[in-house]
């Protein structure tokens, strides 16, 4: 009985370590931002200050939340493969205490400092 307990615990721990999940939106809204300055990490632009002035399509959101005032290069390195895997060119950091319409959040994801990543494709 003890031998089956440890693998089961390991499965639950690894499931909790799963990274951010992509939630697509349909139809893909088209937007044009106001400008700002991106940071490029692993070939992907990340916008924390402002949004791209080019037209872009919103593909979806990274369904993971961070607490704090900003993301750093470590977070961006972790998110870059998620952006490219889902057809995105860049990510826009969204601040606020609610998810975008139609998306869900966990009960503990509250507060003005919640950050979420909008995955976009330039047109």
C-alpha cells in the first residue's frame, strides 16, 4: 500500500506545477494600441508599458496569474514558447482584478496586482 502512495503524491505535485495554459478567443478581435516600449525575450516581444501601435489580432490569453507589479525576464522566458506555440508574435501584459469576458479564474486570484498575458499576432 505504501508503494502506491508515493507515485500518487508525485502525480498531484507535478500537476500543480503545470505552467500557464492558453485560452483562445473566437472570433479573434482586431486592435491597434497606443504605443509604448516592448521588451524582447527569446525572439518574442512583451509589452508591459503600453501596447503595439501596429494592428494586431488577439488570439487568446495565458491562463496563469502572477502577483506583483510586473513580470521579469524569467517570466518572459517561460512564456515565450507558449506565445509562439499558439501562433503569436507578442504578448501584452494585462493588469486588473478580473479576467477578460468569457474566461475563468481561480478563487484565490484577486487583487489589483493580478497580471495576465494577452497573446497577439501582428497583421
